């Protein structure tokens, strides 16, 4: 079921991100607006657009979140591989699981190292600023 959902979510995300999908939505809204006089701008006429957009938005939130989660996880895995294979500090692997304050401490250390001419801070300083993630 998960693979089917991922496939569907990816396909829908790709399709809805295309210019023709936006143009189709604009056309539907224009058709709805132009049809107003024929329906006397009734409550039912208004309810059609309100219900349609609400349902579409509700479903799209889950599909977009799914694709964002997968993309984010893939990017993190790629970055971890780059760090492991290069000269980067392994201390940075998995920092996405830290709190915002802990990540900000890492960013500050990096900024300070850059100001110091690219020299890295001592590992003991970095490790003392890092606390284990509470997962």
C-alpha cells in the first residue's frame, strides 16, 4: 500500500506542478465565474466552488507533504554520504534530528570557523554543544 501511495503521490505532485494544470484550474474558475448569472449566483453555485477547492486542497496537502518528506529524507541521505566520503566532519551527520537551538549552535560554530579563515573548531567544542536527539 505504501509503494502504491508513493507512486500515486509522486505522479499527482508532478502533474499538478505543471503549467497546464495551473491553466486548467484558472479555466475552471473562469467557467465557474462566468456561469454565475445563469445560476443566479445562488448558494448552490457558490457551494460548488467552495466544496471543490476545499476537497482538492485537503487532499493535496497530504500528497505534497508525502513528496516533501521523501525528498527531504533523500537529500539528508545524500548529504550524509557526501560527509562520510569527503573531508567533512562526521559530527554533522544526523543533525536534522536535533532541536532548533542545537542546530543553531552548529550554524554558529560554522560561521565562527568561516570568520577565522576556514579553520575548524576543535571537535571537543562541537561535541559539547551537541546533545543526543530525543527520538
